[in-house]
C-alpha cells in the first residue's frame, strides 16, 4: 500500500513543479526490528533492539509477517503497527498522518482473527490518542507511570515478608489472582496475560512478596 502526498514546489523563473513523497506500508519482518526500535526510541517508547526482537520471536501466536507492518519513507522506516494475540494493537509513527492507515491494518487483522474489539495503549493527548478518539475508541482505563530514584537509600523489607524473584510463568496465576482481588474490573486470565506481554515480559524483573 502506497500513501502519496503532493507538494507544490515553485521552480526559479519557471512553472510550478510537483514533488510526490510516498510512504509505503508493507508486512514487517525480523530484519525490521532495529529500524522499528529506532522509531520507538525517537518517541521515547523504546525498550531496546534485543528486547523487541525477543518479544517478536517468542510471543505465542504472533507472526510479524502477518501481524505487524512497517511504514517506509524511501528506505527509512518511519512507523509501524502490530496486532497482538488477545486483540491488543500497537502503533507508533514519526508522522501522525500515518496513524489512520496503520490502525486500519490492525483493525482488519483483528477482525480476520475473529476479535470483536481491539485495544491500544496511548499517552494522553498524543497524536495516537487523538486518532483513536477520532475513530470513536472509548477510554477504558487510565494508568500512571511511577518512577523511583534507585540511587537513593533503600528501606528494609518489613519483618515477616520474604521477597523472591518470580519463577517464570509458574507465578503468573498467583499474580493474576492478586491483581483481580484488588481491581474488580480486571479481565480473564488469558486477556490479562496478553496485556502484560504486550510490550515484553521478563519474569526476572518481577519480585513477589510473601508472608511466611
């Protein structure tokens, strides 16, 4: 799919010339991971090339050639979109005008899979957020990014609580049960797991606190 925009450029002493800039949308491949990572980095959304590559190669039910697309301006990747299992979409673009076409691809793929809805994470008031609102997406949940200064002193673990790393996927069900006990509107386990693995999942970064 090619998206073309015509821009009139006056030539010196002659008639007006026209330059056409074409952005091409095509299925993504693993070779595109570094370029996609650069787009995410420029939007302050990056997780690193290796994290993204691992995510695309290990996510169950995800095939970049069928479920992800890149937008190229010439030879440069300037945007991408993905439709992940569990009806979760992702889109990022350096040019906001690409979002409608990227969302079309995600929505079409979700329909082909038999999904009745598709969800996105978008920063409030961002171009993606505005595009979603313009397509009648309804805000479902709000999240806050919390940051901690790890260079400062750390307080002791409360007495009687043992802290240990998560043991791979074996602890996912325990975490899910804890989350659902705190939030009444959490989805079922499969949908929750698809959400937590939307970007990447590294159980070594999960710490569990247990009493006794």
